[in-house]
């Protein structure tokens, strides 16, 4: 179980998640509005993956 806890996604996995979340964010925002809780939750998830990517590449 501890190996799952320490799992670090690869650069490719992070990029894939960013792309998928970005698409989902756009679709949800158009359907439910930019202030909906679903849109905000997706946006926050996307922020985390962008942060991971930046941290991985020391862009921050």
C-alpha cells in the first residue's frame, strides 16, 4: 500500500491529465457555467496537475 502512496506520475501522464482536465473544464464550464461547483472542482484539479508539471521542471 505504501508504494501507491509514493507513486509519482510521469511527465507524459501529467501532460495527458492536463489535456483531459482542460477539455473537461471547457465542456463543464460551457454546460454548467464558470461558477458551478463542478467547474471549480475540475479547475482546482487542473491547477494541481499544472503545479506538479511546473515543479517537475522547476518552472516555479
